[in-house]
């Protein structure tokens, strides 16, 4: 299994005056990140990989602290990137990896996986803090995707 997380709640981009890459999580977003860490701690046996945007790194940070691991950043998960980079990364990582990205990248990636034959099970949830659970076949292709709803903040 692989876990594709949409970053937790961050402040509004319209209210943020600085570089959007540095926009942090809000208090509710930090609570979501803590809840995600508790839920993923026993499942995250692989790398923790994040978009370089601060809100994504902060989403995985509580999990990294629980597991006493670091979070690696990868530009292929950054906002505004094409789904092809995320697909490459999904092909490269070992099972148990947790990846954190954005609301523009994740839906496009799931759509691309569907075009490759992946079955989406259940209703999609695109909200901040939602987690896509991706099941792979022996040959590595993602064959099933289901979504955990975003945790309450």
C-alpha cells in the first residue's frame, strides 16, 4: 500500500502576504496532521515524501516525529506540477511510503491512475487532510484506490 495525503488545512492564500510556498498550517491543520500521524504510524513503513511547500512538510512532520524519521521533499509533488511526476514517484517508492501533495496534483494523479486501469473504490474525498490508499499488484501497478475522509479538526 501507498498513502497519498492532501496537506492539512493551511491559511487562505488570499490572506497570506508572503511566498505561498511558505504558507503554514493553521491550528486546525496542525490538529489534522496529528490525527493523520496517529492513523498512519503503524502503516508508514516506507519513506515520507512531501511537496517542498511548507504546509505539506508540516502535514507529515508529526508522523516523522512519531517514527523518528525525516521527511524528504520532491518537486514532483509541488503545487502546479503535472500528474506525470507524481506517477513516476509512485512507481519508484516502496510499499508503505507516505506522500503529501496538493489539491491540484492529487485529483489529476487519481484520474491518470484510473485511465491506467486502477479501480476507485468508494467516494472520492478531495478535502484537505484526506488520504488516498493505493494498492499495488505484484508487478507494481496501482490497481485500487480508496479514500479516507479528512479528519475533523
